[in-house]
């Protein structure tokens, strides 16, 4: 049995990681083109596995809003869907476009002490830096983890300058930095954490896009709203769901960890420390039986039936009835952090999912399958249906 304090820490990490994944903001998929690597160069394939942009980049991200970040000689620029470089590679890092703007790492700070720290801004689709918010310089590793939280969502973006707040698309501090933690807006609301109350506890509540408090600051943890509900911890031992008025919608007394709703179902951990899926009434429609899970996408969800299965058969896909329909994939067991918390990286978009190739000698080697379990890339890999 997991210690209670460890469960709370896991819950906090899960909420942080999962709160920042709206829609198509994955690095790997979107806009019907997918990045692939061959001989240390990157190009793009279509959903049939046909190479449409040749292998010529040092690194490549997924398309979003018609553009994709690519790396050339240790700098990042952007290409269009023809492969044409439309924003020259001049940034230290570049991330997907969201609502017409992209987070980019612009320049190094004047700090002498290691590790080096950098400043970021937002560019438009012409490549012009249009917003440079007040900020604390951070490491490149920090930007790799935090860029989804910095991306614009519903006209607001998180900012960190000592405390945390939000800017609008004009770069104005529409909600001044006064919080200890903030989450991206989702369905009109955002979870924010105030500093310690009179009892010495940090509590979450929800605000609207103007900064007005909508749900009082009484929650121990708070996730993003999805399909009208949000995972929230009313007390340390609670793993509930609340509605947009803050009222209890699902009593989580029999739950240990909770995730957001997707396609009418939410992945949760039961008292047996296995994951299953509940509906909006809180009823288990897929019994808790999996060691790790992802959210449903295109009526399929990635699951790990057995955590320590022999290589490489530790990832599968289930349908909404809980039936395994694609099996014996790999989930990079040599990288336990990815396996523990990022099965959403294996979700389907546009009928395609990114999966590990199960190579012990190269655990980062990835390919793509379609929703029939057949590899579209590389072509020589076997079907896992």
C-alpha cells in the first residue's frame, strides 16, 4: 500500500502534468502530419506513412495551427506544411502555436552562475516577437516542462514574476501576479492557489477570465474543468469532482487518484491501487484493473495491464467497454517517469498514435500506428492487433 503522503505528492504531480494538455497541444501530432526520425535527421509523414517533408532537420515538433517548430544548427524556427521555412531559426527553443501565438526562448540572461537561464516571449506567425512579459529567467529544461502552461488558452497565459498571474494577448497583466500557483484556463475557469491562510495552509479556488473568484479558496488540489467537471480535493483524503459552482458532483471516497473527463469517462485509481474509468455519475464502467492509463481519445485509451511485463508487452489500447483491442506495444520501460505519468503521449489524434518501437538498445525509438494497430511508420514493423 502506498503511504498517504506519497499519494498526495503523486496526486499533485498528476494534476500539474495533466492540467496543461488541452486539445492538440502535443509535440508529436496535429494537422495530419507527424514528425519522424531517420539517421539523426527529421522529416514528416502523412497518415498513410508517406514521407511528405524530407529528412533535413536536426529536430522537429508537431504541427499546430499550420506551423511546426524545427531545429537547425541548435536554433529553432518554424516551417509550414510544405516544409518551407517561414520563420528563420533564431530561437533557443520554440513551442507549438496556440491561439495565434507561440512561446519562444529569446535570449540568455546576464546571470553568470550556472546553470544558464533564459528569457522568453511570444511570436506571431510572421515570427515577430509581440509579447515579452515580466518574468523570472529560467533554464531551458524548465521551459521544456512549463511551456504548455505558458501557452495561451482562452485568451489568457500564465506568467511567473516572483508570484504568478495571467497576461492577455496584448501582453497586459490582466490578472496581476499574486498567486502561489496558477493553471491554464479551461471552460472559462482556472484553478489558482493563494498563499497560506491563517491556518498555514495553501488552498486552491477558481477564478474567471477577469480574475473574479468563482469557487472559494478551500480546495487542497484542483484540476482543469473538462466536460463541466473538475477533479478536486476538498480535504486531504478526498478525491472528488466539483461542478462550476463548486458543488460536489462526484463523491470520491472510494478513489485514490483522479483524472479529468474525456469523451464522457474519467480515469481514476480505486482502493485496490489499480486504474479504471468512471462515468459522470461516478459509477465504474471499466473496473479498476490497470497499472497505468491515459485519457480516452477517438474512443481508445492507452493502458498498462501489467507494469512489470516482459519487454515489450506493457502497453495496450482499450475501447469504451474496457476490451483490449490493440496489444503488446511498448511504453519505454527504461524511462519510468514517462511510463508513470505520460501515457497521454500515446493517445490517438487523427487516427494515429505515437508508440515506442520496443528497442532495448534505443528505448527512445518511436513509431506510429493507426487505430487498427498497424504500423504506418516504420513500414517494416509488425502489427500489434
